[in-house]
C-alpha cells in the first residue's frame, strides 16, 4: 500500500466482496453532501433545524403549497448548479468495471445520472420534473423555472439558510407574499408538485416492487451514505438480510442497518469510493 493510498478499516474486505460483481447500490443523501446538498440527518442535517414539507400540507394547504414553491424557486438555483462529486463518479466507474449493477437512490438531485451512472431507479422521484395534481401531466422543472422567472422579475429574497435536500430554502414569512406561482399548462389550472415523494407520502407500489426485484437478484447490497432511518430504504436491507444476501454499508456514522450488515465501513464516501473504484477498475 503506497503512502497515497487511504488506510480505511474494512476497505479491502469491501473490495473483495465486490470483486465478483452483482452488487446493487442503495444510495442516500450522504452521497451528495460533497456536491453542496446537505442531508437530513447527518451532523449538519436540515432535520436538526426545521421540519421538511409534508405531503399532507402540500396537498391540503394552499398557503403551505405557496410557501414551498417560493422557497423552492430560490433553492432551485443551488440544485441546478450542483455537480457530481468523486463519489458519484466512482459509482459510475464501478458500474463500468462490472463490480456493481443497478443503483437504487433515495436522492432526488439527479447527480448519479449526471456522474455517468446508468440503470438508476429514483425511489423518491426527481426534482427535475413536475407533476400536475389535477391531470397528472409531467413537465420539465427547467421549463417551470423559465415561467417563474417571467412572472417574478423582482422576486429576489435572501434565503435565511442553505438549500434542503428536497430543493427548498428557508425564507422570511414577509417575503412569501411577493411570489407568484403558476399552474399546469396542460390543463390550464391544476396545481403543480415536484415529482418527488414528500414526507408522509407513499412511494408508488410498482417502484417499490421493482426495487425489491433488484435486491432479490443481487449478489450483495451496497448501501452508500444513508442513515436508513426511514423504512423507505431500510426495508431493502431487511429483505437482503432475510435472504442471506450480504449487506455492506459505507457511511460516516452509525445507521439503523448496522446490526444487519455483513460489513460496515465508517468513513467518508469521497475517500472510500474513489479508492474502491481504483482497486476494481
């Protein structure tokens, strides 16, 4: 091992586990923190500071929906500028090397795909799309941003905090009244929602079933940057462990799935994944 090679406990064992290929990746927000998008539950996670938008509030409270879109309009600048980091690129390299196959991501930022990964299943949807709650029309978030810029030429409030993983920022209440929201172009009046699964919303059954099918067929499950606090991702760890499929977790800090893991590497993803790709490429 050269002086430039990271010394991380468990890294060699992880490389051995992935040598035969067939691993399915389950990634979480911890993979995108190096791209400037904070997680919810890490040391600086946004859940420590505020409660994120819930599906119930978004669909039932017009004022809450208006608040979200005003905050999201400002936060979209940072999401749009975010670029894949070394961890994202390493996952793509591991795919190219045949070490891992499909990627199940809990992230909504699209950075896996931007980093070169293929066969990415977005468990919680993607911020780059919108869906109409009335007619179901899907549209581009970039196109929506153009429309919002047109009707909000003077709306430039200063955010009170950094962008959150679901794409919004904290804004002072007095700034909200100056924001104008637009409706669906397809049906002419339906309210728009980002095509993401909010807290309290159910992941579509067909999407969950597709993820379970990937896990069932995997030789191993590689969890990257997820605390596994919510059942949405943790259920796949449970399923793999029940079937005797090895589970490897790479995360800074403890996770809910540690007791079910065959191997745990407690280290930064930006250190572990590039080295892992170097060894297996």
